[in-house]
């Protein structure tokens, strides 16, 4: 459900028509922006810590880790868990490289 359809549904439920949906659309958009800001503020310290770990893995293991580029990592997604997936993949590459044959 989009914000616009939600706003229309609320306007129709409250007023019997969706003519006032723009009022609710503004409020819904403001609420969405606030939630997005709170999420970004809450996640930022964790994302920064993962960036530090990523840099350390790249520096310590170099090409053996085959750390994917930042652009490739963003294809997974922008959240910290996507960064963690990239780090885990690099550590698996290192483990495979040093595993006895």
C-alpha cells in the first residue's frame, strides 16, 4: 500500500470521501520522514563499526579476501546486514585460501 492510497483510505473513512486525502498525505509523509531519520540515527554507529571491520579485513588479508567493492556491496542493499554479508563472504574466501587441500 502506498502512502497516497493510505491517505485516501483514511480520508474516506473519516469523511466519507477521499477529497481531503492531501491533508492526510502530508501527515503521512512527515511521519515517514521522521521514522526514516530515527532509523538512520539508530543504525549509523553500527554501520560505521562495520565499515571499520571491512577496512581491517581488506588491509590484513588484502587480495586473498577478495573483498567486493563498495558499489558491488550496495547492490546487496544499503543496510548494515548487507555490509556484514560482504565481510562474511570475504572471510570465507580467506578461510578457503588457507584450508589444506
